[in-house]
């Protein structure tokens, strides 16, 4: 936030300087150009606001919860949709939403407490609440295998294989929806077949599926190589994360097949695209 404030101040000073040194007729032209540039750059926001793609998931998540249950919402892109429906639209008022990291929501554990204290409070809450507990994503702060934190509809609960595939078949519009789409793809990638991945042709799905295949004890290296090569021309140049992962997976594939020289080159490329993306080996 401080960086954005500083940038805004410099922008205002810069525009003030430019307007002082431009003839008055040029003021209108420059103003229109700036407004047009802002509208063009944020044009996908209107498309996302008119989309019910993620809202429909949030509705199903809330209505799938038992009465008077507790839902931990951190570490998941659907937190905003679920929270909006609950607090603003009044959907499922009997449910309690909790942010275990102490951000955004009224029910939370203080962000400024030491981690050890927060973990103790969270464990104590889970042990004493006596209510059904659910989470949108695994709780990183606690390991409670004896308690059912069975993750809900959008992860691996009653969302059947065919439901996942059909819902994720088409990538939604809007940045927020696309971030959530990627998250759901990562968590449900095992529900897809090679043929479905090839038919859909989304680079992020292909990357996730290739990563899933390579996580198996044995995998078809030729199949993975074909999948990764099929999206060589589709990777968005502006998407550093996908480009880096593309190179990283190719490096891992080369390493798995005994070609260490090529693996080193791909790892170097991944690190160049996104510093810090290559784990210590």
C-alpha cells in the first residue's frame, strides 16, 4: 500500500507538470486518453462482475454445510464469494465463518499474535467448539487428523468426477474467477483424462495435469513430453508463473529421463523467468 500511495503522488505531480506546460486544447485530449487507457486496462472487471461462475460455487458450498456448522475460509480464492454471500446477502446466517489467519472477517484469530499462541488458540477452539467443522482448504496452522475437516463441494467432497470436469471445462472470464479456476484445477486435476486435457487445450490445465502425472511413482515420459510440447506456442508471454512452470516441468522431465544437461538449461530458464521458482536441489 505505501508503494501505491507513493506512485499515486508521483503520478499526480507528473500530470500537474504536464498540464502546466501543454496548451489548453491538449488538456482534453490527454484527459480522454488517460481515461480510455484505464477503462481498456480494466475491461475484464465488467465481464467478471456479470459472471455467476464463482458465485454459483459459493452458493453450493454454503448450502452443503450442516446447520450451525463452522467454516474456515482462509487460503482459498472462494473466500470472498462465500463471505459476501454470508455477510451481505444473508445466506446461511446460522453458519460461522472463521479466518484462522486473522484477516478480513469478524470471526478470526488475531494476526499479530505469535504463531505458537495462534496455533494453541486454534487447537483449543477446534477441540472445544462442539460444532461440525469444515474448511475451504487445509488449515496450515494445525494438524487435527481425528477431526473431520472434510473439505467441501469445491474441493473433494460431494463434487463428483463428472461435475468437476464439466464445471472446469471452460475457463471463466475475469482475473478473480481465473485464479479460482486455477486453484480448482490443481485440486481436481486427477479427475481428468489425457483426452479431456487435450480437447480442452488450456495451458494451465495441461501444466497441472503434467505435474500430476509426474508426481506418480511411474509415468509415461513420452506422454508428458507431448503434453508440454503441445502448449509451447500457447503460453502467455505476460504470465511469468505459467512460463516458469512450463520450463520447470520440462527440466524435471529431462532430469527424470537422465538428460541432466538439458535439465540444467530448463531450470536456468525457469529461474530467469521467475527468480526463486526453482527449489533447492
